[in-house]
């Protein structure tokens, strides 16, 4: 992440779509470029326990060469849809959110053996 931050020096406050190429998720296009990198690194990278090069080609960050990048886009759409659906149910807090960590919990393979509600964990 530091390498990319250094490469965008002076443009950190600009919208991500003005600084980076091939941003396809509408909600990420207008985010400040420095915050976009934090979202990628902390939000996605940490949630899956991976580095940037899991989805990106180092030095050619805009490339769509790795299937993981498209999978990530599809997963973001799924999480956004789930969050919207959860929030539409009566009585659910408006702050309810589904994100990568909800299922992945720091691992590339999503957790499939979550404890039963009330089982502690």
C-alpha cells in the first residue's frame, strides 16, 4: 500500500476514479484516493488475510488478469445486496451491515461452520 500511496503523492484528496483506472464499483469511485487505498488494504485485504497481489498484478493495478479481482467485485455486490435486504426488514437497526469480514473472518475461504446463535463465539 505504501508504494501506491507514494505514487499518488499530491493526489490523495482527489476522487479515486480521477487517480486510479478501472474502478467499477460505483460506491468507490467518489471516495478520496487515500481512503480508497485504506478500504482496499484494511477492508478487503485484512478481511481475507491477503495482500494486494491476491487480486491485483503488481505494478499494473488496473489489470483484470486475475480472476480473484472479478470474484471480489461480485462479492462486494452480494454484500451490498444483503445489507440492503437486511436493512429493509422491520425492526432491524439501520446500521446493520454485511461485509467481507462477516463471512471470511481473515481467511480466503469463507467460514462455513459458524457457531449457533447464543452458543458464544
